[in-house]
C-alpha cells in the first residue's frame, strides 16, 4: 500500500513538472542588447500556451527570403491587451521590434508590432514597457 501511494505521488509530481520544464526565462534565450526591427508578411500564427508565436517572411537587400519566428506573451496576456486570434493573419504585412535569440537563429522575442493600418500593438513579452492598454 505504501509503495503504490509513493509511486502515485511521484507520478503526479513528475507530471506537474512538465509545464515548468517547457517554459523558459527571457534571458535564457534572448539578448535584450541585440534589438531587431523587421518588416515582412505573416505566414503563420500559433495561438497556444505558454507563448503565442507568429512567423513572417522577410526579404533582404539581395532578394533572399528568410522566415522569422517571433515569440509573444501568453494568449491570456495578449487577450488582456485587446488581442484576438484574428489580430494577425497570414498575408498581413507587419513591422516587428524585438530582441534577437542568443543562438543566432531567425528567432526573436517580439516587443511591439506595427500593423499595416498603422496601429502599434504590444506583444506582451517579458521586455515590454509602456501602458498595457496601448494599441487597443
């Protein structure tokens, strides 16, 4: 009886740790000292926990297209700022300000996104500053 209780407790504690392992701190993955501003066309939006993400195709001066991934805040945090699942859609042209990933990949943590209509929305990221109601 005691052994099965301990095994059950260990299983519950092990499952509870899985979401914590999947989450990371901003400083572990991104470099606040390496800001980036990119303009491109949205190709994909992932509205999921722990962070929403979106991807844009960015064309460089030579015409080469690179697909960039941007991390946002949590879906719940974005909804508190006025976002919906349809705030960004494939085909939208956006300008994104954020911080580059430390590993040099085409990944960044978004801070602000300027939409095609000129509105600027906050991304709910760890480095965000300003009024959380701005951009609504």
